[in-house]
């Protein structure tokens, strides 16, 4: 039947057919039901959606007025069904995006236009749990232990809502490590959190960089990205992590001459001439592809 039309089983089937129908006699009837009134809502990938009303013996058979009533309801139910599917897809998408953001090595906080947290990723929660200069308060907002840094952080968040561009705050740490670098910026347009309709206020994106974080430099990424050998990828990863050629040779038990041989082969593969160029290329690849380890 076309979408939007309703019909009852008593209209569709004869009593003789229903008397012999296995589904009707072995499933529908034992549930205490005797008639169904329904119609198609709309087509969906792989099938269609429908709405149905069932009656038992205590209720009189469905009338033309009942059918007309269902047909008047079908467009509204179809719209509700479409909205439900849309919200379900958006919820799934948000969950997947949240999972990706949680695996980033940088701490992330997304604030709505009311400055309430929309998402705080796992990396940031782990940083706050160290009690090393950063905190996440009961409402999920990022705070600095240092009063001056905290005031600067909150001022930049407020400035974005007034149309500002944000900025970077260095947040001192309790254990004499390098300060956190915290960037505060407007949420990019198109994220769905850019601001309340008609208010012109922007959401806020906060990124927290830990200079002392040990970020793994997986050789598999370098092998896949640049086509390096395992030894060449290991050497490149070591240089990108701050090693020099001499310390790498000593740590791996090879001669400096052999290390230089591998370095020359890597230069040829990447088309670079200096270690600085090699490190820049490697860091770009590792920054793009490396996610926080589970």
C-alpha cells in the first residue's frame, strides 16, 4: 500500500484465509488479538516503517472512521519517526566524535555560549588528576591553581563571548615542570556550538599542551607514511623525540658510521638534506596520526 494509507486486516483478508493462516492462529490469536489496523509511514533504507493498532475481542471491529483517524495521524507519526532517526544519528555521531577527541594527546575543553562545558576529554581529566597546576571544578570548568593564571584564563574565556580572538596562557605547575600552555579560542563555525540563535555569543575551545608529556613516536606510522625501513623509522622516531645521532647509536648498540648510513638512506627516501628538515617532516606526520594510547 502507498504511504499514508491505512487498512485493517478484516478488509485485507477473508475469514477463510485468517482461519488457515499460521501467523494469525499461532502467534497473533494466542496474544488475545483479533484484528490489526495499520499503514505505511515512509520508506527507509532496507525496508519501510509502519504504524499499527491492534484490538482484542472486547473492542468492536475497526470502522471507516477509525481508518480515517489513523490516516490523519500517519503524517504526524511519520514526521516524529524522521525526527527520531535524525536525533539518533546525531547522538551516534556526537558519541563517535567524543571518542575521537578523548584519544587526542592534547587536553580539550569545549564550552557552550553560556560557558558551560560541552565536553572535557580524557587527556584533560588525566592532567587535572595529577594535581599539578590544573583543576576541573564540580561543573567541569577548567581552572588554574595559580591565581594570576586563573584570572587570565577566565578573562580570555569572557573576551571570546564579546567577540575577541582569545589567546594563550602559561599555567605554572606544582612540581617544577615546564608550565602548561593553554590556548583559548572561539569554537570554529559549523561545530553546532557557535552560539545561541540571535545572541551572537561564541562557544569556547580550550586546548592544553603539556610540554613534558612523553608522546610515543610509533615507527609503524613512519613506515607507512614515508616507506621507511624498520631501522630507518626507528632512527627517525628517535631524532623526532630529541635524540642525537651519537646517543641513538650508543643506545641501540650500532656504530656511528652505521647510524649515518641509515640516516643517509632516510634522507634519500624523504628527499631532505638536513636532520632539521627530517625532524620537521616526522613531527608533522606523528602529530597528525598519533593518538593517545589506551
